[in-house]
């Protein structure tokens, strides 16, 4: 198994996919399960994945994604949606902890009150949906690379058309699309700034 440091260094955004390569539903499920282990505020898992798996549905997505050909030629596309109402998951997330005896009902009730209050602020809810679901998106790309698949994240798509065409519930906001497949050629090498230019040491 490739170590995580190599996976991080080797991952590139790929735009030239082999259209003959297919990925199984089972393997997509394994990648998504790993993506779903990403951290999130209050462990509310502020994401939902829409899976476009098959040339017919990927072709339908293509014009909404500004005709980026890798949407069609990749083996699958995952739409990462941010959950604007993650407080609705409180019971599902915390009930098993009560039943296991690792958290009291009193603590959960206190958390639930805090969470519900915070997510009444729509601006915060939108920001939180994007930031938390982006953690899952990055983990998805690393999991895919670890399993030998290449990816390309895309934020350049018509979100309003996406919502309308695929009947996205207003609970969710589209964050990005991630194409998954096998590269026909390696992704472009990218120049990276010196890390010293991106760091401020606070003393």
C-alpha cells in the first residue's frame, strides 16, 4: 500500500482520462466511505454525494459543467454538496453514543441546543456547508489516488442549472464536481510557492 505522504505528493489534477476505463460501484462506495470519514464541525458530516456513473448520465451533466470533456471521459463524476441543515442529523449522529454509554443525554441535549442556534444563521450555515464538505472532497481525492485512480476537482459549473436539472433539495448547495478515472497522461506539473511565503509564525 502506498503511504499517505507519497499519495499527497503524487496527486495531480488530471484532465485527460481514458474513456474506456470503468470503475465499479463497489469501488466508488469504498472511496466514498473513506471520504465520509473526514472531520466536520460537531461531527455533523455536512456533505452529500451525488454520483454520476455511466456515460449517459455523464453526458447529461456535460453542458452544465461548461462542456469540460473530462466530465464525460472520466469513469465517474462525484458532485459534492454542502448540507445547509446539518442540525437535522443530531439524533442520528449522537444517539448511538448515548446507547453505547459514552455520552450522556444531558450533554447531547446541550450540544443540540447549541447547534440549532448556530445554524439559524444562514450565512454561517452556507460558509459551514462549503468548508466542511471541502474537507470530505479533499479526502475523497486522496482516497481515490490511494486506490490508483486520478481525479480532477471542478468548481466551474452552472450551479443553478445543476440544481434544477437534477432536482437537488434546497437543503443542499453544490460545492464542486470531482471527476474520477484513469489518466491517459499525467496531470500537469504545477509550480508551488515556497512554503515560507505562505507561513506567518505567530509569537
